[in-house]
C-alpha cells in the first residue's frame, strides 16, 4: 500500500477524505486498512486544530475600559 501524506490537503479536503473512508468502511471494504486511514486523518486534523487554537490564543488583545 502506498503511504498517504495528508499534509498538503486543506482542512476541508481532509474532512471529505474521512467521509469517503467512512463510506468505504460501511461497505465493508478492507476495514482494517480503512480504519488506519481514518485514524491517520483524525491525527492530522487534531494536530491542525491544536495549531489553530495555539495561534488564536496568541492574538488576544488587551481591552482598554478606561476610554
């Protein structure tokens, strides 16, 4: 099996790929391999969510209530 690299996919494309893998799982198409693909996609999505929240936490502005 060819190793899939999901780093170049956008967040939306990753969600779509996971949906396609879930459909394949429902159709009983090689459940072990599909489960590994879903797990790999979920890890990539979780890593991107952590980066997104980390970057958002750095952008918090101070509120000036005196004016």
